[in-house]
C-alpha cells in the first residue's frame, strides 16, 4: 500500500486561502468517503481536523473544509493564520481494511 | 482526563523483538478502537496497526504484516504491539492513538507521547 501523494509544501499569506491535495487510487481515496485530515505542529501530537471527507469534529474551526473528487481529496484552509503553519496529513481507509497516510504537506504562512 | 502512556521502546538489534505497551486511562477503554502509528523524527506519519474494541478484529500495514501483532487487554486498559524480526527501517517513534469512533476512517482524537524504537547493531 503506497502512501497517498501530497505536495511537499504549500504557502500563503495571512488571510488567504490555500488548498492541499491528497491523491490516492481507486483502492483507497476513490473507493470510499473515509478520508481524514490532521494538522501536526512540531513536537506535538497530530490534531484531527476533518473526517469522512467533509465533516469537522466539534471544536475545529470552520476555516477548515474538505472535499473529494475521484481519487483526490482536498483540504482548504481559509483566512490563513500564523498558527496554521504546520504539517498536514491526509489518511484514507483502503480496500484491504487498513489505513494509509499521505506523504505530508508543510504549510508556510508568509 | 484521557491519557495514553506508551512504554517498551529501546535499542534492539536487527532481527530482534520488542513489545510496546500503551496504558490508557480517563475513558472507557473497551469502547474504542485503538491504533499504532509511527514517525521517524523529521519525517511523515505512518499508520501501523489497529484493533477493534473487543480485540476480535485487527489490521496491519503491509510493511509490518507477519512481523508485528497488535493486541489488547481490556481488563488492564492496555494495547500492545508485539514486534518481531525488526529491521533498521522500523526505527521510529511509535505512538498509540484512540479512535474517536465517529465513522470508519482513521479518527484519532487522543495520542500518547510516543516511545522511541531504535533498530541497530
């Protein structure tokens, strides 16, 4: 099972919107809607931002939104803030009943 | 307060074995699926294994299948990762994580602090 493909880095200015892609295959992202997104600040545990492609857990800002088209899922961060500078990871459930992470994206706030 | 505390990491030679433990507290352990995730410092997250709430169903990443085994003891509120035939590429910090149970995805809402496993001669 190969890691889902994410861009290595994405940057934006405060207040802007950015989108991080997460490309898999018909055996994972394209097969189901069990895609999740995490944010990880250096030295900290990952935080769940999105599950089931589009749903935000309670307490997660509505600046984070998810979507999916075919084999590619996306996370959009609107109104970029300095605290959004972190690493972001997608995950997907697979046809083998296991999970796979994305390669990770480093977000820089300019 | 939910707490997950991993232990059992350390230095082991290639081909050796190690058993990691993750002691849970602050929630009804038997109601939650649990996962192990690893991360080489400075690198990305890699999902390793998961176990359902009563231990009857498990899943392992292809990279560890046949070498690692996840298990749990609900009476002890503990999840384990038995690691055999260890390789240099298994060197990483290993985290246990609680699944929130919202749906069927990997929905980890609490993580431990991690335990470092180093495989080297």
